């Protein structure tokens, strides 16, 4: 009833109230828990907290792009945006340190124009454009004590660590089935098996109000399986027996999907056992086994005969293990250039560039005018504009509402956690927990904003009150390298009398700052 009412609402409000459904991606949850938290712990132990913050932010952004699919596909989905993020961090860091407010705003506007045009190429390019702008804003505004190249290496290390976890850690299917083959092609097998499960779900919903939603789910499963099989590992021409078998299983699912769709359009009742055959085929795909016995055919109507014929041909394809090569559309450099420089790319680029540049200009004006105090986190405004201006993240009004609600809720949650958690152990655990929740929270923009807000606040601001942990009770001088573990959290000057006035405190030679003060 709630979903029916949501469809009757305006699109922007329905999008804000609607969340994606599906099983919990436990594999991604485990990877998220093992990414940011351990990196931050290692950096704290090594005395490189600022680099740990950058690495944890990179792991968080990589976790947002950690989606279901094959391992080789994840290299493109995670690696390309990570490289773009490293480039944005490099440009933003050096531009923020060496350029004035006006020149910095122009540089960020140009980056927004380029990122917007590139985002029109496809989903991976869109993720790369988003990370390029976010990291450029962070690099320009976050006062990091390390050189720019060192921060870039830390960013690549953080993203590379999560990508390494994605490539190395086994999945439940690889543990229960044929370890060698399923470990290599677990993502592809799961994608093809989901197609057969979607066919079975559509057959179960024939003649009901859920048929339209199940048909859309089948289309999405087919698209996802084609993307998985067309990744860098499984090309159009399969080379090994395992690849040929997966191609054959996917090709055999296409007639099944067409027959199930025809039955759904006809709204004819089907036998209850109609979905049992596709489910057995799905289990065979996941277990890397033969199809086995299938239900007896029901040849009472032409549509049912077509379904039975498709099921029989699928069983034969499972036994033969060979099918036609997968034909996919490959983008040529010319088509990529047309997408970037075409009308859609130009419009996308102008929108992203103007909004990102306007956000940076307003933030610079507020920062240099000290309208909100001497805070150094002006980069939040242009970074927020990036997520609000992206057309591929839903209607604008819905994104604004979800972003505002998620930010407020995340700030309140962090305030509560910061008041009760021990430092630094508690906040490191909080970073690990938030990293584990990122794949689950990605189903709704407000939930994702809440989790990301808590994680970023724990990284950037959460260590401010722990600056005195390394100082004795007598109150030594407050040197940034000794008392501040988090970038942008030290408020004490490098020169000044000790708080306690004790003469026993040895004088310390002031250090030359490695980055300018914002």
C-alpha cells in the first residue's frame, strides 16, 4: 500500500521516499569494515594520522563504487574513479596552496566543466567525474601537513587497498562450490544465476499486480549479466571452457526471458511449477553443475510451449557448455569524444562547472570574510554541490531533501558517538563500522549521506578533543606535530608560553610549516 501511494506522489517526493530493495551485500560489508578502520589504525601507529585520513577517505569513496559484479569489472569501476580522485586531489592541493581565491575558484570551475562533460560517457565516467570534483575541493580546502604528492600516494593506497580486498577475498560461492573456477568467476556466475531467478520470479507473478515490477527486475538482471560477461576478463570471444559455459548459460536465458515476458503480457495463468525449472538452472549456475532433471512440460497453450522449448534448449546448453559469442557494443575513441563534446556532454559540463564554481566562490567569500568564524572547512559547500548537481542521482529536489536530512541526522549521530566513545580507539571503530555500512546505505541517498557524514566527521573533526592526549598534565607547548593527530584540528599556536608556566619544559625549536594556513 505504501509503495502504491508513493507512485501516486510527485516524482521528486516519490524518489525521496523510495529505497532500493534486495539482499544485503555481505561481501561488500566485510570489505568496507576492513578498509578505512585498519588503514587509520596503521597510520596512527606509524604517526602519520593525516595520511591515514586521506587513505580512509579514499577507501570510503572506493566503497561507494564497490558494487556487485565480476572482479575484473570492479577494477574499472573502482580503479578509474580512484585515479580521477587522485588527480583531483593533486590539482586541488597545489591550487589551494599557491593560488588566490579568484584564481582558485576559476580552476575549480574549469575542473567542474571537464568532469561534467566526461560524466556523459557512462556510469564509470560519471563516478570518476564525481570523485575528481570532491577530491579537488577537499585538497584545496583541507589543511594537510604533508606534501601534495604524498597525499596523492596515500589516496591511491587507500583506494588500492579496498580494490585489493575485492580481488583477493573469497565469496560464499567460492567457498561452497568449485574453488578454482568460482573464485575466478564468482561475480559472473552470480549475475547469470540472477537472470534465471528473475525469470522464475516473473513466472510466479504472472497475472498479479507484481508482474510489472518483476519484468523490470528481469531487464535489470539481463543488463547486469551482460555487463559482467562483457568485462575485461570475459571478452566477446570466450577462450576457456569456464568462459564458454558462462556464455552458453547466459545465451540460454534470453529465450526463457522472452517466453516469460510474453506470458506476463498475456496475463494467462501458468502452472505453479513453471518457475521451478529456472530456479534449478539458477542453482546449477551457482554450483557450477549440470542442470539435472527438470519439471515435466505443460503444452496446453502456445506461450507455455515456447517456455518449455526454451527450458529444454537451456538444459541442452548447460550440458554442452558452449554457446554463441557475446556481442556487445564497444565504444570507440570517436564515440567517446562525441559523448563528451556533444550536446549532452556540453550541457552536463556547464551545469556541473557553474554549480561547482558557484559553490566554491560562495565558500571562499564566506571563508575570507570570516562570516562563520575561523573554521577551515569551507570545502564542504562545493563538495555538497557536486552531489546535488549530478543528474544521474535522481531529481534535484529529492537530492536536496535527502542530503539535508542525512547531513543533519549524521551530525547528530556523530555528536552522540563522540560524547561516549573513547579516543582514539572508539572513533577508529566508528570509522570501520561506517565503512561497513556504506554498501548497505547506498540504497537510499539520505541513508548514504548519513553514514558518510558520520564517517567524514569522525575523520576530519572527531579528533579535535583528543589533541591533549599526548600532552602531560603539566601542560607542555602545543605543537601541531606532537599534539594534533587530525588535520585541521589544532587551534594552538606554535609559539607561546607553556600553560603551566613551568621552566622545566625544554624549549623546542619551531618547525617550518609544510603547508599554508587557511
